[in-house]
C-alpha cells in the first residue's frame, strides 16, 4: 500500500480547472520530484494535499496509507503525518517561533496519545535542529517568520519538518530564493530526514535541488496532470531541453 | 441646559436635589455641583459620546442597587501611605491635584456627588518600581483614588477587575518619578465608566498597561498631561470584545511643555456584535517644542458583525516636533490560521494563538491575559 496515493485528482480554483486528473503514488522510503513549468499546477497540488481552503476538489481522491484524506481538515492531515513546507511561509508577529513550534509538537503528541515534551526537552530538540540548519538560537525567540530573510523562512520550514517528524513531507519550491550555501544546508536537512519509514515529495521548477537530494522518481506536471514519469535522468533531460520539449 | 434629554436632565435634577452625601466631607464637591448646575451632563449623541449611549449609563446611576463589593481590598508596601477618604488626614496627603478639568469630564462630577469610596495613596521617595500597590475592591459604586508619586520614587499600581459605576484614578508623577499602572478589566454585564488623569512632571514617566474585555457598557477616559520638560508616557492597551460587549476608549495625551515623549500603542480584537472604540488624541501645545509623539492602533475584526472605530486625532501648535500616527482595521489573517492548522494545531487554538500574538504587540502580560480569558 502506498504511503500517498492520488487518483485522478481534479481541482478548480475560482471556477477554473487547475488540476485535471492528476495521479501519483509514493511509497515509504521514496523521494519523488514533481516538476513543471510556471502555471502547471504544482503549487495547487501541494496546497490541495495540505487541505488549504479555497481549492475546490471536483473529482478524484487523495489517500494516505489507504485511507481517504480528501475531505480532512488541515490539522487532521497533519495528525496523520502530512507536512507541507510552504512556498511562502506566513509571517506572524507576536507569536514566537518557539511558542509556535511547541504548540505544534504538543498537538501532535496529544493526538498520538504521548506526553507533551517538557519545556527543557523541547528547547534542547529545537536548538539541536536549529544548529543543524545553521540557524542562530535567537532565531527561535523571534516572531514566526517575522522579518526573516527568504532563506531563513525556508530553513524554518525544514526546522519544523525535523521537529514534527512527518511521514510524508511535501516541499513546495523550498529551493526557490536560496543561495547555494543555503541550498546545501536545506538539502542536508532533507537528507537527514529521509528514512525507510517516510517519504518526500519535492515540488520544484528547477532540478538544481535534485543535485543534492537525489529523487527515486521524477514526474512532469503540465496542464494539471502528470504527463511523464521517470528516474532522475528525466530531470537532467528537462534541464537541458526545457519543458517545451514535452509538448513536441 | 441646552440640548438636554430627559435622561441627562433627570440625572442632573436628582443629583442637585439630593446634593453630596456625607462621605469624606473634606473632599470638595462644590465644583461638582457647579458643573452639573451650570453645564448639565452630556447629552446622548453629543460629540464626546458619539459611540457610546451615555443614557444607558445614566440608567445605572438612577438605579437604587448596583453590584458593589462590600469591603476595601488593597495591598500595599509598608512605605506607601494609603488612607481612606473617611480618614480626615487623607486630606493632608494632597494639595489640590488639578489633573483634569471637571467641565471637560462632567461624569467625574457625578462621581464626586455620589462618592462612597476614596483612597489617598502617597508613594514616598525611596520606593522602588518593584513594589506594588494593588487595588482589588472598593466598597462603593463611585470610587476615587488619588495617587502621588513623590520625586524620585517609583511604584507599580495595579487595578484588578472589580465592578463599579464610576471610578477615577488621579495621579501626580513628580520630578523624576515613575508610575507603572496596570489596569485589568474583566468581561462584565455592568455599565462602567472610568477616568484616569495623570500629570507627569519634569523627567517623570507614566506607563499604562491596560487589558480590557468588554462590558455591557465600558467607557475609559484617559488623560495624560506631560507637564514638565522631558516628561514621558507610554500607553499600551489591548482589548478583546465579543458578544454584545461595548468598549469605548477615549485617550488624550497633552504635551504642554517642551521635550515630552509619548508612545501610544493599541491593539484590539472585536468579535460577535461587539463594538470597540479608540479615540486617541495627541495635543501639542504652543511652545511644547521637541515633543515626540506616536500613536499606533491596529484592530482585528473577527466577525463581520463586529464594529470598530479607530480614530487618531492630532492637534499640533508647535513647529519643531515629531508626531506620527497609524490606524488599521482588518480581518483575521486566514493564511496564518491555515499555517498553524497545517502544523496540527486545531482551528480554535490557531485563532487563539493568532489573537494572542496580535494583542501581544501592545501588552505582554500573558499570564494575566489568560486569567481574564483573553486567550482562547
């Protein structure tokens, strides 16, 4: 049974069809890259997986471990182990990053019937994750994404992923806006996260992240559906020839 | 009494007929009687009462019984001299305070005639900012606290939630003194008006941190006069109103001498059918050069049925000053709520976190906030 299985997904936004029969299956232990040109529906796909309001699912299903999650609330999907690293993380002044992270980790613990981690234990974990991502400890005290640089926001997403330990991480253009050093730090974070029990879906426009996080499968999304799938060499081919080549 | 309505006229008539009560006879009520006799009480829909139906408060004034605590509950450090107005020596602690003009705050005249609980609080030099005077309850619906923070002294004054019909807190912050004033106003079914009037002398500082939930009717008049060179004030107020609650904050900061600094920060959340008002005035008198004044008010409308009125008002009569203001009203950031939810935080908690973060920009006293139920 696939960890993630998307069947014939159709999604409208403002009465315009964006996803038009998208199907994808990802097994535990795998990394899949979903690539596509601008406007192909990549971000819509990522957001629909996370249950963002404003997207109208008109057909098809999304399942995790065989259970249909198409209609679940965002927090319920999170409780089942789904995580979306946002393309544009939201700035929330007044709520410290630490407070936010603790609230999230506590919510997950409660759902699993585990004890919430103690404050010192949690702070230790958060500091450890921050240092792995080359983030200063003060970063945890600042407001959520408040005044963060583009690179800091992306690293903050990966930090959350490391702390929440999801089973399925969907990374929406996490590589965009990163300089090469930050890209390597983020890639190292993703590689550290990968294991046999979880899976990663990388949604990206460019293949450069794939130099550092090597995918098991590469899919090309155009016109709201997967038009081609292959191994890593497909990404390299796209880099060389562009997306136009697929229409030929 | 031009523009009288039966409500205000009825209250004025009743007060003038009855005259002042016999509590604390040393406390001069002649001015109160004169103001009510000469100018009457504010009419419903007068400019100062545009957003609050003062007639509903008059109803409370005319009621025979009101929710009142039976005893005085006040904690204070040893060095601080606290006396009830019934103690004639209370009069000795204070000269004339004149922190406000009764003709401008005529409800204070109503308070004066019906006064039933007064405290004179003198904070001597040597008192430290870490020391607290805590006013929990006073045994009358009409209350008056006089606070004098003497030169170089510092103190924290805390007003705990407690029902009243009208409360006055007057304070004089003498040279180089500091008064940290924390006001806590819980949600209530009462109709309450209050006046805070503070004079800050040279080098003195007055800080207000006010956290309010709505009441059936709640009106806070606040007047801070920077009456000395380099006097400072920082007013920080956060509120959350829901249901049919009503909260009207009328704040005036007056820079009367040069070099004063004022910072006003307001953050409010209105939900349900509640109404919240912030009228924030900065007045810079002629000659008050090098004044530095800012006012920021941000409001969150949690429901389309809630109402917010946010009005900064600047009157500047000096030409070398820094003065700025900003006012916003917006809805809850649904992207932020989704962001929280996507991390497994349920919707109610997500909204609560967002609101708390928003209010925290004005007031960072979350333990109290949670006690008052400000946080979901």
